[in-house]
């Protein structure tokens, strides 16, 4: 696989994941972490607005148990954090939605 093929694959993965979030097939907060990493590896222009949006969200929710890591958390702790997770999800959606649409438009395979 060439470097160009690798970058195209990373970008396509980001586009497909963003589409999955928009149609409800992927959880937003977990996807923001993954999109932040994918777009960082996608060799975008410095200061890319979509990459910046997911980096901001990912850094703000880093301490919250989202996605597969929830399986390793105590149920009581998860219940206590659930209002914070819901609030973060609502906040993140406002920032993420335009970036998700843009990533789909730019990179969906």
C-alpha cells in the first residue's frame, strides 16, 4: 500500500464514521475521539476546521467513560456520571454536526 492509498483510506474511514454518526449507527462521543485521531492522521491542512472541532470535543470529554471503556466502569460511577455525559453529548452535538456533514461531504467513500 502506498502512502497516498493509506491517506485515502484514513480519510474514507473518517467519512464513513461521520456518516454513521449522522444516521444514528455510531455513538457521537466515542466517534468524536476516533474522528479526532483519524483526521490527525489524514494529512489535512494545518488548522483544518473539522479536525479542530473533533479535537476540541475529544479533549473536553477525555475523562468521561464513553464507548467500550464503559464496560470497565462501576455501575454506580456510571450512573453518577450519566447527567454529565448527557450534557457533554448535547454540547458536542452542536459543535460536531457541521463538522460531521463536512467530513462526509469531503471524504465518504
